[in-house]
């Protein structure tokens, strides 16, 4: 193990035994899934720039601008849900941005592969809350 090895943005040397065990289980799952499919899901858009990484997912908002569909309280709730998981994923400072038909997560730095996969999973979990096609 090198001195710069990390998992979810955290140095392996600083992790507890339980955290390392959980990381190994997750890594094994990731390795098994990569053989079957691409790492980036087709409904996810990833852009990297010197300022950071943006991961976005398009939602079915019936082409209603997100500003008219989602209130400030909705936006705060989505950000709060992201804030709840971000430290565990090494994504401190991640911010939610609503677009016309998409939800973007901006991370103010480059992300590692496992972090990218974790944020994709988080965006997928938000589908149940945000996708208007889920409303009866």
C-alpha cells in the first residue's frame, strides 16, 4: 500500500478496521459490476474541469423549468440529503444544482472512480423523489 492510497477521498491509513472491511466489500461489488457494464450509466452526464466535477442526471420534469416545479424548500431538502451522505463518500462541499430537466451535483475537485459510482447511485435514489413520472 502506498502513502497516497485513498477510498472515497479518505486515506486508507486513517480508516478503522470496520471502514476498511466495508470499503473492501464495496470494491469487490464494483469490480464485479464493471465487467458487465460501463462505469458511466447512459443517463448520467459527467463533466470535469479545472474547477471540479459535475455529475448530472436527467429527470422527467415534463419540460417544466425546474424553477417553476421545485420550491426553495425542495432544493434545501435535496441538498440536505446530499450533505448527509457526502462526508462518508469523501465529497465534502458537493452542491446540488437544478437545471431545466436535470439535477446536477457539483464537486469542487476531481473525483475517483468509486466516488463517481457512489454519486450515480445517489442520483438514482433521488429519482423516486424527483421524477414526476413517479407521481400517480
